[in-house]
């Protein structure tokens, strides 16, 4: 199989958002790119078939951010979500929501008493469970996303 060189370019959308990065031959965002939205939010990372796919970083207008894996344009897989107030969740996401094993860290650096580590569905802990290997994997996914280069 021969790898094809991707086209690179910038496109300004009618709503004022802008994409700068790689494009497929079909004219879709494909490969590494940066998408800037009109509300000040920004995504940088990998695209596939026009959507965020694979490692990436989404920074919201309030400076909350997600670093990790995306699928079909949503947080999906392992990663770290950090709120603008410093609270964070390291763990698993599905379909754009917290879902699976992970760890909550509050803005003061504590994890709560008892420790908020275990299985989550949305913002609710379903059961307590130690998951250090998964947390380590989520941190590695976030680091991979942060270190992407064009």
C-alpha cells in the first residue's frame, strides 16, 4: 500500500469558524489539524472523515479542556478532562461523556474521603474500585494528544 501525501490548507467557514490542517482528496478534514470555533473553543489533533478522531485536545472558551482520545467527533476512550476551576477526571469516556473507570481530583488536589476512584456513569460514581493502571493509561493518552505536531 502506498501512502498518499495529504493536501494542507486553511478554510474559513460561513459561521466564522476556521480549520487549518490536512485534507483528504475528497475535501474532508483528514489527518492533523486545528479547528477554531466562533465561541473561542479550539480543537487540535487528528481528524478522520471530517470529524475529530484519535488523539486530540479540545480547549473550551472557559479554559476547561479535554486531552485524550476522540471517536466520531466526541470524547471516547481514555483521557483527562480538566474543568476551569481545577477539578479533573482521569479515566474513560464514551460518546462524549464520563463513562467507565476513573479518578476525580478536586481543585485542592485531594480525591475526597473516601477516595473518588472507581466506575462512573456521567457525573455519578456507581462503585468504588482501584484502577491505577487505567489512570496511568488515561494520562499517557492525554500526553500523546498534547504532544501532537503537524
